[in-house]
C-alpha cells in the first residue's frame, strides 16, 4: 500500500514542556544498523556565494537519535565534536529511536516511535520527510543497495517495508510476531532477523524472506531479546537477551542457535549489539551494568574479553568502518562515549550535549573534489489575486540546472525544498536540468531552494540556492 507522506524542515527549537517519557526505550532497549550521512546547508540568496555544506564533506560521522528532543545529532569522529543537529518530526515527543543511513550517505532514516512514522532526513539540505508506518516503530535496517528500508512496529507486531527510491514513498506492512524489536539483514540481504517476544518473557527471532516479504520461521532464543546484528559475511546473527544477560548466536545456514554467550549472568541487561566490520569483535551495550562487553569472535566458542565502563544506562552501540572505535549512547547521563578498540578504553572526555541519546549509526562519506554548480528559477503558475500579505499561494514550477565546469551534469539527484518541506527529488537530464511542479495552496511557502547533495566525484560547492523572489516574503517588501 502507499503511505501518506509529510515533508518538512522545521526550525530548530526546543519543544515546550517536559521531556518525553521515552516511549519504548524505558522498556528493555534495542539496537540499530550502522551507516553514514551528511550535514546541512541553509538556503542563500541567488546572488550570494555558497560554501560546501559541512555534511557534504568527506569523513566518518556518527548519528545519534535524541529521544528527549526529537533531534538527530551528528558527530565528526575525527575529533569527536558535535557538528550538527536536525529535526526528525513535526509532532512533539516523537521519541526517535532506531537509526540507519543510506550507502551513499545522502539520507538518514529514523524510527519515530511515538509518532508512528519513519523520518527520511536529507542533511545536505537540512530538510526531511516523514512516512507513515505501523504502530510504535522501533528499529530501522536497510537493504544492501539502500533501495528498501525495513522498520519494526512493536505495538501491532508488524514489519514495514519502505521503497526509498520513490516519492511519494510506497510502504508495505505485514505481520511478523509479537513485540518486534531490533532487526538485521543477513545472507546478502535476502533474510531479515527480527527479535520478537511470543509471550511475556519468551524470546524468539523471526526470520523473514525479504525477496517475497514472507515470514519463514521463528527461532527460540533467550528472555526479552532486544538488539540484533549480523557479521560481515552474513553467516552469523547475534541477539542480545535483555532478560537473562546473554547473547544468542544464530547460524544463518540452518537458522539455529549454535552458541549462547553470558555477558553478565543476568545483571547486565544487554540492549544493543554491534559487530565490527572486520568481523573479529562484537560489542554489547549493557544497560544495567553501565558498560560495554567486548566479545572475541575469532575463538570457539566466542568469549567476553573485556567489560568497559561507558556511562549510565547505555542503549545504542556502533563501530566505525575501520573497526578502530566503538561509540555507545548513555541515555542515563545524556552522553556518548568513544572507545578505542586497540586499548579497550574510553577516549576521554565523553561527548556531551545530547537529550536521552538512543539509537546510533556510523559510516563514511566520500565527496569528490570536482566542483558542481546549481542554479534555480521559479515560474509562478499565475498571479496571486490577494493583496500583499495574504496567505494564499498560486503555486509554481521550479527549474534547476546542475553543471560542472560549465557543462551539464546529468544523472544526479536534485532535491527541491522550501524552508519548511521537501517538495520533489528529481534526476537531472542530459542538459543537467530537473524540474518540480509545486501546487498552490492557502499558505505561502518560504523561499524555494534546490540542493545537490554531492557525490564521490563532485563536490556540492553550490549546494543550495534561493529563488530571486521568495513567495510570501519578497512580495511584501518595497
């Protein structure tokens, strides 16, 4: 079925009232998929020079969902500094949880548990859109090519499959079992492994055929399964059992549990789990113990070789692409800790400035040195019959032209937006041109803008432009 889509880019401001109760995150925790992304640039007048948006630069970044402020925070792992923050919902107390990032780094996906939506954030433009999914979405995972996002919906026991290529965004939802938590894709993305709870403390993993979107079987695991992660070659899946302090190891060749690893004898309450990209270590965020267990996967059976203090009530954990650092969110003291995997020690000081940090994803984005330019023209559909200052808007057609070295740049995406919403995502044709038809409406939009997000070949040196006239603004000026 097709999903309703809301598109927006709200001003950054703290929501009124107390911080939310945390939704699903104050029950046993859950995990997410690693990835990468880019940061924002603001619209500028067409005549003004624009600079590369910070997030369209090369580097490795961590992205953290703040359950208490409906924001996504970006950390530059080169120096562990917070370099940006983005809204993820129009609704207050949306409780963002799971995070994943597209392979090319242009989109970040966030499960908004209390808003029943998945946000698709476009950091290079500072805008986002939300897609309706099931009831109380918890975690997000992506297909290997990034063309599909998978979202678990706890309260209605379902999995939503989102086509990430099209706008409006098509969504298919089907049942997978009670209280689905985290999930991971394995076996070249043809299977999804989802932590479910058939009854109060009975745990299982639902195995979904992602080719046909069908539930194949369930695998018994420990009590209150929570986080799920796959090793790089997809032969093993690791599941944290929050209720009994263990990790279940699943052999994906026959979908059976082959090992159970004790990470604290029932006292640690392991929430999230992540596997290093080199496949040598697994890391669990232990909510109850306030530490991270390091599991050596090169020995049989796998064994815990260290427990690293990491802050209060750790929830999410992710590993950098080079396996050199682990980042863990500490929801109890609003911080993120970076761990040096060579020494198994926290790099001091912890990173502050979060508001109930929950899900986390990490990845690298490479942007080429060849500059690209972008221009934008607006063709109004008709004259506004209302007096200046009225709220009506006749609509327009936006036309952008993408160039490199003065030549058309074809085949690249152009994102059209206003100061408050994503309008279209179109691919530039052979002339480097893309267009977006904007319907009229009662509310006058902010200034229109177009953005090129940058690629491995071309840098977004003119990533954002503003139309010479801004509907609802310039027309009121003398």
